């Protein structure tokens, strides 16, 4: 009986010694260029290209075990995309009926992102460790601008317009995050991080109906690749 008690005490102190070498929390900062696009689910809506963007933010690793962490934090993400779809608009103040045509819109969106992923890291070798992560992100729209080019049916004349489209964008967005990266340890606690993430949109980012056919609800998901560069302390 005494031998079992001594064994339990030895194991407890052994585990405490192991995890005392691992910080319960690590914090950091990052910057991240990205390439985003919008994939529509509405009839006659088409993707019209990718838009480069940028992100900056703060990181936090919450230690589960020596090589497993909950990764979270927050960032401000500048994202976008391009869509082409049927549209109608009044071309001048004297017009009584809207003119139908095709609208090409470039979306410039700003979000506050709060991610929560599981980070799985290898052991260190030659001051380096590799990791993968998977989880989800929650986003809150802060700002939305649209750069429009409208071409009336049967005409080559393009009407351009810029404006606030916040009412046409969903306030909340959810996504699945998958990524892989590398940490280079400068010392026992400080490391540089480099990673590539794919952000898969799960919810609709648009909010409204087509103004030619009101039966068409506007639906689309936002996707992007992101290259993260940062420092963890």
C-alpha cells in the first residue's frame, strides 16, 4: 500500500516537472496577406475574380499538453471578392423606369475575426517545429464598400459607382480553418511563426434579394488563402 502511494506521488511530481517547462499561455502578434474570392449560390450570379487583402492581429496559444494547444486571439481582416450578376438601375434623374443590365461589383469588406482552432505541433529539432491546425472562425462585419461597373443590356457604355454596401452584407460570418506552419525558436520562449491557412466559408455573406427578380435571395460564401507571419512570446 505504501509502495502504491509513493508511486502516485512520484508520478504527480514527475508530471508537474514535465509541464512546468511548458508555458500555460503564449501570446503573439501577426500580419498576413491574403487572396479572397466569393463563390455565389444564386442563379445567374458568377464569380468575377480574386481580390488581395491583408490582416493583422494578436495570437494566443493555450496549452493542453506539451505539443497540443488551443489557438485563439483576434484580428482585423480586410477581405473581398468580385461578382457579376443581373441588375437594374436608374441611369439618370429623369428616367421613370430602371434599365436592366449586368453589374460587376468589387467587394471590399472588413471583419473582426475571433478564431478557435486545435494546434498540433511536432517536437523541436534544430530550433524548428512544425504544426497543423483545424477549427472554426467567427467574424463580425465592421465595414463594407462596393466598387460597381454597370453595363446596360445592348450597350457598351459602363456606368461606375462607389458606395457603402454594409446593409447588403451579413453582419456575422462563420468559417472552417485548416492550416499548416512552422515555428523557429529564437530562445526557449520566443519563436517566429510562418503558416498558410485556408479559410472555408460556411455561411452566407450577402444580405438581400436581386432587384430584377425578387424571388432570388442573394447567397454566396467567402473563401481565402492567408500567409501568416508573426512572433510568439
